[in-house]
């Protein structure tokens, strides 16, 4: 699996999109890098760009983007609402897949070295890449902003970490880091008062506010000002007024969303704003957010409503969008704002077809999709019916106290459904792997041996996929059984049809296991799979009979 890191450079230009386009063009020229998001802000005069790729490719793309920004952006002419001190203000690297934070630090230092030596530009390392503990916090590193750079660079305590020590009035400096995934998140208020917005920001941010008594700052014995901590950990926040929207916002950086999530931050701002006679009108996501963060938010608000969590992924995301008002200032498109959705392979998938197109594809002259894919799909339909009964039951009048019981079953059902839908395409992929193995050359003994091993490996994979369909379909029947026992009486027949579909999926997938073992010479492996398959098939048939009898007894 590839090592992937994300880079989120912030450029001090948010009004002239021709400049931003020239910068992002440099990023897109680099192989093994994918540009995910470009988020400009007119009021902040700042654009957040997000791209992802293999580490060396990301470093190269960042170097080229920083170089182009230095050519096109003149910091001596810049103004905007957001703190800044460079044309490329910050350039963090974030581990995404198969990369540790320590490795990201190495790549951040490599990036800084190249920016200093190849481009002749200066800057500092912060967060996990910081050269000194006191440089860890970005706010400290950027204090004084662009206007304060001449004095800062003259201070021996603020020697740059890379590049010339002299002040570059056109470019400024850049801060480079390795950090955890950060969510830039703004909450909208029904006020134009920056002072009142800042009061709310002080309430919620981790750093809180300076402690005062009788209007005087309270200090410790050494004369240091004491602080009253805010409501949220791993949260930086300020209040500002956005002319573009004609309202104030709380602008937050959530530096570790496993500690403070977006929905927790939203709720905290709502609580503080209400106490101050201010209403939250919605919120705004700057850049991207992980899928899990949106699912956690949706489920959080569903729980507050005592609604079932076992609905589809897209419905949960819609609940999150509406609950936090993420569409308050403009449309919120999950396909463009959720990082995992931007990384989805664009190749054609069976599960993306409508039911008529899926049937047409199955009935065509092509040997795939075949029985394995259909078995997985039938299994997905079966557990979808069981999940539907659970969701309907959670809404039944008079059963309000039992909503969580049905919600838990619906969530289980959604998990089984998701796995089986994945196996629909994976079974076809397994068939294709066998075809590819048979097409390998066989001219020499070495090629024949490699081809034989590839065929064996692909054949075993083509056995493992339908076997997995059998296992998951059998397990999914627990949902239908629970609904046959305690589900909505009017939907008992749906639970029964779901059980029959699950049994069909098991038996159909077993036929695929059997036919794919026919030519395999590994007798021990074949015997093991067939024996285990017989056991699963027997259990599925017995469980189907049990569920159907239960239903027949109830409906007469």
C-alpha cells in the first residue's frame, strides 16, 4: 500500500483566482499527487489548498507551489482578516496512510531545506517539526505577523530555521510543520460585534482568557497573568467580523478532532452564545474534513433526537449538515468537502449502477458479474430489509423507550450491508485476477512457474471472496431473527423475505466456492473450505426455517 501524506498550504491571496490557478497548476503537474480542494476567502484574502500524494511527490509539489507564490504574491500589498506573515503563510504536512508522524517530520524538514536552499526563501518549523519547544505553537511563531518581521528577524531568539536571515518584503516568511489532521471551522453568529464574538471565542478556546478581579488582571507570585481555561481542549479560536457575510464568526482551528470534534465545538459555541443573548445561525467548514468526523456528528444529533443511527451513510451526513448549518452561507457538497470521497477511485463499479443497468450488465455476454456478485447483492438486499424493519420499529408510537435497541440492530445491519456491497464488485475483481493470471506468458520454465503460482493465488482469492459472502450473509441473519422476534408486527414479512435472501446468498456463494475449488491442487485447502462451507450452509438453512416458523406463527 502506498504511503500517503496530505499537504495544506495557505496562500495569502483569496481574491485573484488567476493567481491561485497558476499556483495550483504547479501542484497538478506533479505525478503521484492529487489536488483535492481549493478554498478561497475574499475577506481573509487567503486560500487554503489541499492536496495528497506520496511523500516525495508532495514535497516536490509543495516546493513548486511555494516558488510560484513567491513570484506572484506581494506581501507588501496584502491585507486581510486572517493572521499572516508570508505569501505561502503556512505549509503543514499531515500523515494520512501508512506514514508515521516521525516520518512526516523528516519530510517537513526536507521541504524546509529545499525552500531555503533552492528558492532562497526563509521560514520556521512549528508543531511536531519545531526546532525548539517555544516554536511549537503557530500563534507564537506568527506573532507580530508580516508587519513585525523586520524586528523579529533582528532578534537573536528568532533566527529562521531555514533560508536567509534577511527580511524579504515581497515574500515574508513561511511556517512549515508536521501535524495532526486539523479542521478549520467557523461558526456564524447573528451579530456584527467582533468584541462579543471574541468573548465567545475566549469562552470556548483551550487558552481561555486572562483572569480578572475587579477589572484588574490576577497574577501569580512571579507576576505572570493567570488564565481561566476555556471549554474545549485542542481548540484555538478568535472572533471576527466578515464583511462579505455582514456578520461575526467564531473562527476555530480544531487541532485534534479526536479530542474536540466539530460538533462538540459547535455545541459549545451555541451554549456560550445563548448565554450572551446571541444566536448561532450556522457554520462553515474551511477546507476538508474526514468522513468519520461527519458520521460522528450526524450520529451525535440523531442520539439527541432519540432517532435510529442505523440509516445510510449519506442520510447521516445530511443530518450533520443540517444540524450544524453547514449550508448556511452556501451549498455544502459532501463529494467536495469529505476527504475520503475525493480519494474514491473513479473507475466504474457495479454497485454504482441503477437496478436496471445492473440487471442488463448481468444479462450481457460478459461472464462477470456472475453468481458470486449476485449472491453478495442478494445478501445485501436481505439484510437491508432486516435493517428497514429495525428502523421502522424504532419510530413506532409507544416504543420510544426502545429506540436504542432497534437503533443498535439497524447499525449492525448497515455494517453487514456495507461489507456485502463491497463484495459485489470484489467478486468480479477476483474473476478478473484469474483471467489476468491465465494471460501471463508461458514460454520458459521460469515463466510457466510464475504463471502457475499466479493462477493458484488468483483462484484462492476467487474462493475467499464468495466464502466471505457466505460468512457475512449468515451473520446478517441475526438482524432478521431479532426483528422476527421483536420487530414491528406489520413488517414481519419483510424480515422473512430478508432471511430468505440471506440464505440464498449463502447457498449461491457456496456454489461459487465449489466450482472454483474444482481445478485447485491444494487438497488440504480445498477440503478445509468445503467442510467449513457445508457447516455455514447448514446453519443458514436451519436459521431460515427457524425465522420463517417464528413469523408464520405470528401472522397465522
